[in-house]
C-alpha cells in the first residue's frame, strides 16, 4: 500500500517535472547566437581618458555601408576598416562597432596589417563614446554578417512587391550584451627586479638592463605583443643567464654589478619603471646607493625583427657611458655579424609631452645615462602598438641577443682586445629557450590592465629571474585612490548575443494580415449555418 | 520582438474563439459555465494522461533526429484518453445535440489554448528573438478549435443509437485519425524532414477533409432523424 502511494507521489512529481520542463524549455530553446567579444581598451592615464568609454550594446546590426548607423551596431570585417571610415562612424554616433578579426592572423596581408596599425593608433588617441568590440570570424558570425550585408542591398528592391517580400523574408539581428557598465577595476602595475653582484669589491659601479613585459593591443584580451616586448623580455632573461655564467666563472672579476628590471605598463607611459625609479631615488635604502652608481641603463624594446637601432636622447660623446656602450656593441657586431649595422638615433626628450617616447627617457630625465635598443627606427613607427604582433623572427632575435649580450659583457669587463669575444663558444644564447619564452609570453594573458600579482606571467618571470640573479623582488604599484595616475576598467571580455529580429514594419504588415484573416473567419462562421441548412435541404430533396 | 508582435499572435490565436462563441448558440444559451466545466474535464484528462505516461511508459534517451517508435505508439495510445474525456463532457451535458458538440469542442479547445499555448506565447513572442514558430503556434490554435469541434461531432454521432450501423466503422476510423493526428504529424517532421510550414498545411488539409466528411455524416444523420428537425447548429 505504502509502496503504491510512494509510486503515485513519485509519478505525480514526474508529471509536474514534465510539465514544468515543457513550460520552461519550450521558449528557452531559441536559436540565439552567442559570441565571445573583446572590448576595446579603456584606461585613464595621467588624467586623460583613452579608448572606449562605453560597453553598451543593444542595437540592430547594420553593415558598414548602411545609410543610417546612428544607434546601430555596425558589423565590420577586417577588410572594411579604414581610419576615415572609423572616424565617420564615430562622428555619426554609431551605437557600437563590432569588428570580426580572423582567428589566424597569418592570413592577413601586409597591407591589411599596416592599415590596421593606423586605425589602432587613431582609435586609441582619445576617448570615444561608441562601444567597440572585437570578435573572431566564427562561421556563425560570418553568416550573420553576410545576411546583414544582403539585407542592406535588398533595401533597393525593384518593385514594391519585392520590397514587401523582403520585409517578410529578410532577417535582422539585434546584438545585445548584458554586461554591467564598465567600472574602475583593481589597477596595479608590477616591477620585477633582480641583481647580479660582482664579487670582491664593495662599491662597484653598475649597469641596469630594463624591459617591459606587458602586452598591448587595441583590446587587452587580443594583445599578443610577441615582438614588443616578448622579444625584449626573452633577450633580457637570456642575457641574465649568460652573465650569471660569466660571473660564476672562476678567475673572472667583472667590475660591474648588474641590475635587471622587468616592468609592466610599457605602453602606459612606462609608469611602473618611472614610479619604481622615483621611489628608489627618494629612499635611503641600499638600492639608492646602487642606483646612484648606475653608469648606464640599457632598455630592450622589440628586437625580434630586422634592424638594430640605439635610441638615445643625445648623440653620445666620447668618454660618456653611452659612447662606451655604443662602442662595445659596435665591437660585438663586428665580431659576430658584420652585416648588421647599428644606427644611433638621437631624439631629445620632449618635456612638453606628458607621454614618453622611449623607455630610456624616464631614466634620462633623472640624469641617468640611458639608451633603448629596438628594431624600430623611430618611436612612432607603425607596428609598435599592434594587436597582430604575433610572431618574431627567431634568427634575428638570436643574433640581436647575442650581440647585446656580447656588448654588455665587453662593457663590464673593459676588454681592449678587439679580436676576441668574451662570450666564448659555450656562452651563446639558447635559440630554443628564446623562442620558447617568446611563445609562452605571446600565448599568455599579460595586458597591463589584466595583470594580477599571481598572474602566470609574473610568477614565471620571477621564478626564471631568480635562477640567474639574486634578491629578486616583485613590487606592486597600486593606483592611488584619491588622485590615480592610472586607472583600468573591467568588462574587457563579454558575451554578445545576436537575436534574430524582423523590421518594425513587419509587425504592421502582420497585423493587417491577421485582421484580414479574422474577417474571413468571421464571415465563414457567420455563413456556416446557412450553408448547413442549404446542404440539408438539398439532401432532403434528393432523398425524398 | 515587441509587445505588438505578441498582440498580433494573441489576436490570431484567440479572436477566432471569440468569434465562434459570439456567433453561435453558445452565447445564445449562455453556455459559459458549461464551457468552463468542459475545460476542467480537459485538465483532468491531461493530468490522467501524464500520470499514465509517467507511470507505465518509461522514457528512453532518444538520439536527436531519430524516433522512438515504441514510445510514439504509446503516446498515440494515450491520446485515446482525449476521446473518453470528450465523451464524458457530451454525456454529462443536458440539452440539444448541437449545443453539446459546441460546448465540448469549444470548451476543450479553449482550455488547451490557455494551458498549452498562452505561456509560450507570452514568454516567446515578447522575447527579442523573432521566430515564425509563435505565429504558427497561434494559427495552430485555430486548427485545434475546428479539430475539437469535429471530434466532438463525431463522438456525439457515435453515441446516437439511431445511427446507421454501416457508418460506424467510418466514424471510428475518423476518430482514430483525429486522435492520432498530432503524433502522425510529428512523425512526418522527424522522418521526412517536413518543414514546419509544410506540416501546418498538411494539418489544415487533413482537418478540412475530416471536417467535410463529418459534416456530411452529420447532415445525413439529421435527415435520418426526422424528429430532430432543423440541423441549424451554429
């Protein structure tokens, strides 16, 4: 008896379960398209806003050449992007812009990448109200994109009937995100420092080797920054490895201490390095002493491509540390690869511009002798800020690393013999290690706006540097609450939903159709009794 | 879409019911409560069907695109309970035959409309996503109205004792066709990949055909049954 009752209640439960599933699932099983999209960068730096201030998307999708883009979501592919077009869209107050980028960046042509670089720089120059999103060219998205394009073309239908047919047949899409408005996020920049001390004497002069390790691109999640500055970081770690071997060699007494500094915020005015330097200069710790003795600061910024340029604030004069370094590197080039030429590029620090052009400038303004090595011929070369900076030329990176390491080694050991290398056959950069480091860095999330103390990149760099240098330390620079010099915002990654919609006029036509149909139904219902009577009488006549 | 779209679907689904109610003997004889009672019987019948399905017929995990023939047959068999429900309404109702048919058919279809279609319409047709399925759902409600009136008509004829014995097999086979119609249509969709519009038009044609045959039988019955007089039933 009890069992039957149990069975009965269970079946009742399943009945209600079935019922509720029917009721809940029926409308939920809609064919909504969903995409992961990455919002354009947004940050505040030295009091100005940069990037895209809004994340709002609840607009109907339009192709880029639509007549009206105001309060619409403009769907674009890479090929349609140009500076003028983007400016026009933003001026016309497009609600949002969704740009589909290829999943495989190697399919892009050189022209497309150059074009993109230009757009990227123009877009990031100021703050914009249009929300800009990037997403990968998934087949689902592309089918929506093509539908939106053809829907536009059918606006110019030949006849009224064709236009009417289009209203019923064509599909529109409403692009929606449910993310909250972007809010200030926990904003921190990090520096990782390590030292390599020469044995014996207490007060040695020192040199510093500096690279920024964060990535930068139009959207933090898309930035790979393999060359700028994955290559610099890989080279710095490799130089640290080689120098540590050199320092541990018996009978070798280098006369310099070496300071290694990895910092984030490389494209955010080198804020981490700048603040770190200011802090060290103001405190009376041992580092101050070490820093006061710093003879030369060498910054590495993008050395994985063709070209080797030494950027300085003024042409190095004979007898200065910069000249010594230049000579050392030139000697290294002559010994290792005479085909390469090192260009010295002097560029005065522009104190009127709050943004520094090169990493070394923050040291120069503190009266430290400094230079940046880069494959870029100028600070404003296109491609320094590039989302599609996904690969380096490992051979070039290897050669450059070798030259720089040899140059530094020559600098610190004061070798006058110009025919022998200091880094002998056993002390050469490891090509595999270099390429692995670059690969790791470009495949790991490391935009300055997203980094945390326990991010894999910081942990990895800290650990690797500890192998070669001593006193490795990670310091965090938090944005001050009251007057932040920099501020990051969240909502950099979101889900976009594309809902199939019909134009508003569709419902109007539908209403007319429904009314006509109901009228017919009314007439039918009214005439049924008459029809029945008629049939009845006909049949009766026949049967009688 | 918008509330306007929901309004369109709602009008398409509900107004024919209103038209039928207002322009038939139902309003003349103020048969509102009998209709509500018929709706109550509908709900009870559905509950019984669900309990029986859940107790006796286990559900199998069926891979998408394939059909569980055994399960479908069972579901089809359970549909026969609808006939019993309609029969109960017709036999409990006092009054003229045509009124019985209308009360059973309209009450039943109305209850189905409210319980099975209103919520999906409210949630779905107002949602952002557009789908033809809500317009189809609303139009199906109209077919369902005709379908249930025809079914009630057939059952009523079956219960008459002065009906010719020769037409009984025809009536029974029509009733079987009616009660298994939904299952058959679903099978068409899964087996032959008919589009939803195709299934809808087949549904309309089948219902029209059965309706014509049923009306024909009904008129014959009226001629046969001289005591009843005018068959003006709407």
